[in-house]
C-alpha cells in the first residue's frame, strides 16, 4: 500500500497569472517547487514544512527539464482560454494601472533621451559588450542539487561538498521561473484563496502587514486575483495567491 503525505504549498498570484494553469480540488497536478527558507512572516508559521532527505545532483534526477520549455507549454494557451471568461474582467481592471505606467514610459522615451540614443549608438554597443560580461554572473555558481523527501523535490542551493542528507525548513511554493527543477506530482485536496492587507509606506507604495492573513476555501483556483482598497485609511487588501493542500505519494 502506497503511503502519502499532505503538504501545504503556496501558489502565488503572479506565478499563476504569468504562466500557471488553473486547477480544482481533486485534480492531479505536477509543479516545480522550491522551499522558501527565509520566510519569517508569522502569517505562515503554521504552514511551514520540514524536509529531510538525501542530497542529489540535479543532473542525475529523472524528470529534470528547463523552465523555458515549461513556459511555452503552459503560457501559450492559458490566456486565450481564460481571456473570455469572468476572470478576464479582473485582468482588464488591473490593466488600467499598467496603462497609467505606460504613459510615463512613453513620456520618458519620447523626450530628449530618444535623440541621445541615436547619437550615442556606438556607446550603446560598447555597453552591450559589458552587459554580456555581466550576464556571466547569472550562471549557476555551483552544480545544482536537490533534496527529496516523501515525494517532494526542492533545490538544495548550497555549493559542494554536499552532505549525504540535509534537513530544511520553510514555506513550499510553486516556482515556474529561474532554475531547473523536477516536478512534484500530487492530488489537490483543498484550495484556499489568500488575502493580505498592505499598509501604505509612501506615495503609491505598499508593504504587506506581517501576521495578517485571511483564507477563503474555494473549489477552483482562479486565474486572476482581485485587489481592493481597505476601509482602513492608508491600506488596501489583495488576493496574493492560493494555499493548497497537496497530497503526494511517498516514493
């Protein structure tokens, strides 16, 4: 008989809206995960996971794939499929903020800097060479490795020499960008939309209020998430993702 473990996994709003596929309670899913070991927000204290397992080189793990392939597979059709539904309206609402930012961008780009760009074409090419050099800093500084525990696989993120086993604690999150990692497969047992409150720190700048969180059970994960102004002056509320109970078979 196969044993299973239920893990708490945060699927952030921007990860879903960018290149995620909505899912429902009971669905079988496969997601690339990471463990946020820096999570200190007391709102998540009860949802942290402890993993302990062998440390293995990523190159030797079956199922390793690049996020570029994953992006093309997931992102190509989701927006077309969802754009005509009710959630599409939420996206259009959010797009108003994007249009406002766009005006600022056009104003800056259409000014004096536009002429400078043409005059300084050679300088731009020189700067491009420096950019290529800087790009090398973004390469993996060491051989990537993972920790595997009860069906879950997460990046280890330490240089060699690796220990045979490692214990990690943090918040499991879906990560569809950045480093390569194998999927963790499981069945969705519960979904809760996460709502957080944000306090205004300066003009048009907000930061999440630590320790405050609301969970609303739903049967289906939304594609787009809602924001609203709070009744409290200087604050606003927003849906920041979903907290999922994921049942994973132990292997």
